[in-house]
């Protein structure tokens, strides 16, 4: 049995091909689709082969997809397992080649989880959700700093700590954004969502990852309920009435994306601005008017996704207006 081990970083792959008995072969490849595929074509790899790498901050996903789609047995290792293995060795020192060799030895011991074609789609969804969580976390950290400053309870240590966390989170957001922009630049659903006023790539990605499969919803009212933008219903005996409060039973990240998108849309889309102003003139509070606008925006999301087309101005929206 031969083992093909990849030590993955943002720009390169350090590769070891070995049977763990004879001298191993070491290669270095750029972490790009064309470069990886070209390397695989140029090398006559053994038929009995197990490949694998550590799970990284998204940098292994391209390699993982290529290897699985080409029919190789590919295993993903937990970095903690690799670190523990290094601690048990005498040298306890990391180098590009030695790290790849350690991965090969762990593969030979049966470590790692085999990645299937189904896992590829699941991995993409997990990646998007991680990105969404990072965006939410960055927003919370920023609001926390503003709140503390507002109440004059912020000392230098707390300020620097929160600022450092914000900066690190922002770095991760940028990393994931580049990866996801490259991956989804030809995604028809993402592109159709971006045709809706107020929705750019980042918000489209959050909406796409949080909703998942639009076929689960028969109509836009079900999607609105899923998002938690429907009012709570109060039952008393034979009477049924709305409390006016939202259920908020869905994803908070989805509601966050819709809130931001509706705010942008009210500035650039005359129809939504007119709709929002109408609610305010009717005596509705700011919150009720905003939520009504979010529901109208979600109607558009449902239509363009369900019908697999771009948004057209004044498209017929099936959902009835709600206070």
C-alpha cells in the first residue's frame, strides 16, 4: 500500500508519496486547481493508494474535492491528532517534508475520516455556515465595543482586547470570502439572489447557506415562517389572534442578512422605499415597518430561487401584505 500525504497551506502543498518501507518521494505543488490536476496527470500513481491531509482553515477543500472527484480514497485528519503524534516523537520539530511524512504514517495507522462525494456538498455548507458565524461574531464584537464606549466603562485593556479579536475575525472573514467567491462565482442561485436590490455576494451567501434547499418550501409564507418573521399566534378557547410579536424560531443569521439587505434596498429600490414609507404613514412603528419590508424582500428571494431566474422589477409577489 502507498500513501500520498499532503501538508496543506494557503499557497502550496508539500507532498510525500511513500510505502513507509523504502525512500519516500517529496514534491511541492501550488495550491491551485490547474496545478494540482496537472501534477496528478503527470505522475503515474500506484493503484493501491490512500491519500489524505489535515483539516485546515478551508485550504484543504480544493484538494479534497479534486481527489475525491477523481476517485481516490481521501482521508481527512484532525490537526490535534497530528500535533499529539509530533509530541510523542523525539525530535518534536516541524518541517514541510516531515509533516507530510507524519500524515502518511497516521494514514497507515487508520487515522482520519474518509471523504465521500456527499461530504463534498456538506463540507461546502459547513464552510458557508462558519463564514456566516464569523460575520455575526465580527458584528457582535463591534457592537460590544461601541456599547462599552457609550457607557464610559471601557478601559485600555478591554479596548485593545476587543479590537484585536475584531481584527483577527476580520482576517478570517477575508480568507473565507476569497475561498467562497472563487467557489461560487458561477453558482446560479447566488448570482440570481444578487440580482435582487440590496443583496450583494456576502448577504447572498448567508441567505443561500441558511435556507439550504428551497424545494422544502411550497410557498413564500412557509419560508417566512422558517425565517421566524411570522407573528406569534395566541389561542384562547375558540378564538385565535396574533400577538404582533415575531416567532424568531429560524436562523438569526438569516434574519440579520435580511435586515441588512432591506436597509440597503430601501435606499436603492424605489418600490421597497415606497412600501416602507407607506407602512410608516399608516402609523406602524419602525420595527413593524422594517419587518414588513424584510418579508417582502424574502418573497423576492423565494421567487428568483424557486423559478431559477434573475429578479425582474415589479415581479408578481404572491405573499399578502402583513402589518
